C-alpha cells in the first residue's frame, strides 16, 4: 500500500475562504476523487494541508481559487515547499446553477480543472517588489477617492452655507479654496450655523491637505521603487509612476508566466477577439482583461497623441487610409503593449 501511494500522482484543488480552506485531491491518471477535507486558514493549517496532500501521493500541482486574496498565504506556503500552484477561476454562474455550489464541490472542480488543464494560469509572485508596488497603489487609490469625496463635501457645504461665508469664498479654484478654508479663524464654537459651517470647512480642508501629503508620499515611494527595479519601463515615452505601477502590477513580477506580448495584450484587454461567422471574417474589441491596465495604456496613447511626433505621424497616415480615431487608438494601444512587453522583459527577466 505504501509503494502504491509513493507511485500515485495526485492533483489538488482548494476553495479558499477567510477562516477556512477546503481541499480536494484527485488521481492524476483516472481523475477519481480520493478525498476532501477542510483546514484552517493559518500557517499551521497550511502545513497540515500539505502533509495531507503528500499522504495521498506525489503532488503534480495544486489549483487554488483566489490566489490574490484569501489564498495568498497558502500560495506562498506551497511555493516555498516546491509545489506547482495554478490559479483557478471560479465557475461561471450557468454551471453553478446546473451543478450546485458548496465548498467541497468548488474544491473538487478546482482540482479537476487543474488536471484537465482548463486552468493553466501561473499566479503572480507575491514576495517581491511588485507586491510592494501593488500595496502602495491600493493605499494611494483610496486616498485619491477620499480626497475627491472631501472636495465634493466642501462644495456642497458652501452651496448651503450662509450668504456672507459663500461670498467670502466664491471665485477660488480648487487649490486656493482648500488653502483659504484651512486658514479660517475659529472664534465662535457655538452651534450657530454660520460658525459651525466655518469649523467644518476648516476641518474638511485640513483633511484634504493631509490626503495631499499622503498621495505625494506614495508617488515618491512609487517613483523610487520603479526607477530602481523597472528603469526600462519608466524610460518609455509618456509612462509615469502611476501607469508603470499599474502595468507592472497587472503583469506580475514573474513575467515568464506571460509567454508572449500577445498574452500581455490579452490580460490588458487590448487583444482583438475573432468574431467571424459564415462568409463574414472580422474581429471585435476585447472587453475583458484588467480594465485598470487598459486605462493606463489609453492614457499613455492620449499623451503621445499630444506630444510624440512619431505617434502623430502614424495618426496622420492611418487617417488618410480611412481609419477612424477610435480605430487608430486601438491600434496604438496594441503597439504600446509590444513596447511594454519588451521593457518588462528587460527589467524583470534574470540576466
């Protein structure tokens, strides 16, 4: 029996959650379900899960749902122990309605999707500088959102404020208005609406100033990290820390998981999709992929349209060929991906 276990090759699947992970293991030859079990989502639970897999045979690979969230810790543990990890997407809703849903079912589906190679995506490496970039950008994005909301609150408060206060602060642009409100003198702490409005305006303006400092610090950190680790990407025309950070976070530090620039184009949502039928041969716009990465590419193209002479010459040529501006921008985004892919290879592949 022990020799049979040593010779047996197994494939695992894991459905991840906040407090627990449910694991399933299938035979790599027959696809037969061997066992499934639930483990705690903690380092001790990860170790027990790995030992449980090894008791059932030699691990070929393990498919995990949610490697970017609840499964991140398990992914790091398995990869540190030399296990091949595959990222598994959730089943679509139509299949779930037909087959039902539970943690064991999801874990078994993850194992069989990994075995059949319906799932083949290598998850992003979450132990290097790209993970630091992602964390900084996530925090920066929340600060930007909070600043925008606070500015809207200031304008809303001014619209309903007493007339003398409105007249005093009218006509200022955004920066001047914030600075002026932050310097408002508070001499009355009563519940009078005019005095309260002055206090709240100063409080909101100082909040914006704090958020401005937080965003500036994040931009400085991003520029330092990206300049040190991705100089070729940062050297591209019209690419700044924000666009570079988004692109590199989408691609991942282990760039070798993207086998070609076409793969990068696909995950950025700029690869055309075949939409042919019968005698009609055509392609349509791909609306999948990472929309934030697509937005970063779009901004790069828009900036180049304004200042980059080769891009402007290309637009003039394609316009003369009868292409619309929207079609030209799509072509330019695809061309930028090729340039980005070469820069990422130069920055991230070991020399």
